[in-house]
């Protein structure tokens, strides 16, 4: 018999989806269902954790103008 699962439907581009799946691969308790290329069902209590982790990863990979100054000085 089918069982209802409470979750949050997340719509995102494939690159963000890959990051979320990467975060989930460490704990296996975030993604409830991988629906298609742009949709995931995420466990409600884990949503804030996913947001923090995404912000952290995106901040690491974002170009900062100060880095350009360091490169130009060399």
C-alpha cells in the first residue's frame, strides 16, 4: 500500500540539484525523492540545513573582486 511522505518540492536547475544530491550523499536523510532533472522532494526539517550548505558551497565557488586585485598585483 502506498505511503504518504511529507516533504518540500524543490525546483532548481541541474547544477544546484547536483550540489543538493552531493550534500545528501554524505548523510542520506535529505532527499526523499529524485523526481526529474529539475525537481527534488526534500525532508522538511532538513530544508534549512540544505540552504546553509548550498550558501557555503556557492560562496566558496564565487569569484570575489579582491581575488582579481591579488592576481593583477602578481
